[in-house]
């Protein structure tokens, strides 16, 4: 399985990236890896209570969030996204997991959750991130679609000058540089 990515600049956009280039949320284990990797829960949080209902719920939130984000990027009629908007707003209403600070082994404070996180609470955290992104004019103005060939990843451009072109310089940016080099080499080798 391809590695999970967390370089879109927002948790809700990182969720969108789990569908490219292949489905990554097709089972409980990869979803739990994504939940931990995204920072929704501290890394050592037990998620053994997660069941088969969780991946479809996250995929549904991903679909609705994607519809809203892509609708904003393409400036489609907002009225056609009312159902997705309602579903994201409904998901945002649940109570997200409650963090608390506890002493770690070294005596410093570390974050843990007050109890096992419920699926609805985790969905709420991601949905709230989507609501905040889409209602904040400054953050929303940084939304970009990757310029890489066939890459649907959306990210928040926080670069200086807002000139970022790719979801990842190491992934799509590198592919583009290699392709450009090959085109120049092919042109140079022609008689």
C-alpha cells in the first residue's frame, strides 16, 4: 500500500488525499493509521474499539468535503452542493474527542484523550476543520489543486508569494522535473 500523506496543510484536505492514487480507507487498520498520522489522536491512543462502520463513515465525509472543496475551486453554483454542505455541518455538530494534558514519563506534559474517541467525534473534528477552511476567506483563498499530471490533490498554499504548484515537491514536483528533463534530452538528441 502506498504511504499515507499529510502534506495538504489541513486535516480535511489530508482526508481527501486518501483516495489518490488508490483507496486507502478500505479497512479499519489503514483508517486507524490515518487517524493517528493526521494528529486527530495522540500516536499511542488505543483504537481497538474501531469497527467496520468507521471506514464508510470517513469515506462519506471525504466525499462530501471533496464536493464542497472542488465546488469552491471550480466556482460551481453553490446551490448544487447543499446536500454535501448539510452533511458536513451535521458531522461537525458532534463533540470531538476531549484532550487533556498529563505528565509523560519524562515529567513533561503530553496530550492524551479523556476517553476512547468515538467515530462521530473524530468525524466532527475533521468536519469542523472543513467548515473552518471553507468559511475563512484567507485560508480558502490559499486552496489550490496540484498542477501535476492527473493529480487531484488539493492543498492550502502557505508558501511565500503563494506560488506553490504541486501537492508535494518530492512527489508531483519531482515527476514534473524528471518529465521536463526527458523532454529537453529528447529534443537535444534529435538530428
